[in-house]
C-alpha cells in the first residue's frame, strides 16, 4: 500500500511538472499574442507613397487613452509631457510596418502604414510634429498617436509612409529633428491672395472662383509638387474645384489643398462624404472671410 502511494505521488509530481512546462508565457515580441508575427516587415510590393499627404495639424484635445502621466514598459518607467507646445529634440528615428498594421495605437486609433503617423514615448497624444531628416533635409508632418519606440537611443517611430518620404526605409533608422506643431498658430483664415486656381481663366472663360464661403482642406504638404498632384486628381472629378493655399509657419512652408468654396451645409456634408470615400479621411472645414 505504501509502495502504491509513493508511485502515485511520483506520477502526480511528474504530471505537474509537465503541466507547468507547457503553460504559455508572455511573449514580448508578439505582445502576448496580440500580433501574429514576431518580426516586423514591409510590404512585398509596396505602392508609391511619395505623394501620401502630410498629417493635417488640428487643434484638438488630447485623448483619454494613452496619456497617463507615468507608465511602465518592460520594467522601465516613462513620463508623458503635460503639453506638446515647444517640444523640440534631435535623435534617431526608426519605423514600424505590417506587424502592427490594422492594430490599435495607444489612444485607440488604428495604425495604418499608409498614413503619416508616429509613436513617441513622451509627447501627449494625439499631437502633431514636423520630422526632418538631418542628413538630406527632407521633412514630413506626422500625427503622433502611439507610444514607442522602446529601444535604447531611439527618439521616434515613424509609419512606413513617413519613413519612405524621409528616405530611411532602407537603412532602417535615420538622424532626425522632431518639432511639435502648435496647431493654434496654423488656424489662419483663407485670404484672397492665398488661393490660386490650378490654371488662370482667360477673359472669355468663367471668372476665377469666389473666395467667400467654406473650404474643405484635404491635405497639407511640405512639397508643392505633392499638393499639385492631389489638386490635379481632385480637379478631374466633375463638380469638384480644388485650389492650393500656401501657409508659412516659422521657417517652413505648407501647401494646403482645399476644395470649395462650399456655400451651404448640404454641400459641405455631401462633399465630405465624397472625399472620405476617395480616401481623404476627416477633411478639415475652413471658413473664409
């Protein structure tokens, strides 16, 4: 009886050990199974993202999610700044791709590698920043809506498109300057001299479009060629009149693509739906004087 009891105890002990060894553990590389793959990767046949619009800076409140004053990742604590205003820093930028595509960012937005966004450890989210490649002078404007990168000596993690525009995809990292944008200073009114139609009408043709009413801003670009490309695409659609407005902020110049003027609420709602269906998400309403 004693022998049987000892054998039983030993058997149970072995079973317990086997059970413990098969218990799943938290995998940092897949965030506990949240992501399907361990290693990040780029698209096999990526589309041309050279004309992806810069993020449009908007003066909006910080989100409830992702802005705890102090948080911890992998045993290390980080602090979130109370405001993005005045932030400026230089460091190393990296990028993240399809491993995270379609997943929620830290404030609940959906990460899209084909949009201009970024992750930062301390900037409040969402906020907007100009990122400049210190080696080639190229700049982009991104929407900071995620946390990271949690690697040593990394300042910011860029979306695939932002990294492509800055020409750091191949190397994987690059030296950058990050400057937060105060969207309140960009909320300027549309003026007559700022709006330039794609082509100047001849005397025999219809006059230049009026500037009174409201406009929908569908994109803001640091490169005029990018703005002209979007303007050309929009102007080819019946019933759409696209113009470009140049705005200067500090030492930077932005080329905003506007659709309008739209004179009534019905026209605005209808055009917003049309633009969103074309991939221009959340066009910004700007009222002219």
